[in-house]
C-alpha cells in the first residue's frame, strides 16, 4: 500500500481484514488502520467516532491525498491511527473489508 500525503509517499505492508468495517459516519469513507508508530504526517487530523463489539470510542484519522493499492488509486478513504498492536509480523496497515471485492478482481 502506498499512501500519498502532502508530497510525501509512505510504503506499508498491508493485510485485508474482513472484520474491519470502520467507516466515517459523516461521509461514509472507509478507514484503513495503520500502526500509530508509523511516522506519518499528522497535520489534518479528523476524529471519527466508532462502535466495535463491546466498546465505543474515537479514532484519530488522517485524510490522505490518495492511496494506491495494487496500482489502483483511491481517494475516498481515511487513515486511522491504531493504538492496538498488529499481531502479524511486518504488517503495519489493515485494509477495510469494503475493498475486498475490488481487490479480489485483480
């Protein structure tokens, strides 16, 4: 996954999580989760409320210029900064289930 933000490009290893159905309730944008330890610019932060299993909260999100996955460009996504540690080695990005059908066609 390549995230473009303010003329900077970030390359991340990702996995598709069919359980990630996080969306921005205001504009219905899907949320890609990244490890908060990724050194990414945080100038335009949007706080998005979420509800998951037995918890609710607010996740800080960044509006990227664009996200490129398998040479396909996406502009209507948010980048959520996750405080949870990802358990898979080398993975720093979790893609939302909404991209499943799109990515499986390639």
